[in-house]
C-alpha cells in the first residue's frame, strides 16, 4: 500500500512508519478516526504530545509513502479548531485489519 487518505480509507486499523522510526496507527470507523504515535527508542527530545495515546483526527488526512503525512488533530485548547501534526517522511503503510 502506498497511499491512505481520509476520503478513500475503508474502516479498519492501519499502521505506518516514518524515517525517524516512529510507528503510527490510524483507526478508521464510521463514527471517528484516531491516531496513535509510538516513538521507537528512548530519545526524550523526540517526544510529542500524547505519545502512546489515541488522539481524534478532526479533519482530512493524507499518508503517502515518500512524503510527510499531515493530520488535523483535536485541539490543545478551546481557542483553536485543531492542532496540525506533520510527520517525518513515511517509509511504509500497512493495513492491519
């Protein structure tokens, strides 16, 4: 699989890995879409908000091998509609189930 986006994704669980070796999971259901990032290794300089926790995806997303993935996630506070997360370059995308 070389592409996954919010328009064409069927329901299920997907994973992708970036060049920084961060492992992400995207869950797509009829009611919501979520993202989990699991950093690899113990480099605390690379920690992000809510690592290892499910975060709601509140906007469109696009994951393409060879490009950075972009997500609009639930906001940090009440003053904005969402938080943008841009990953490192995506190496592989897998459909899990």
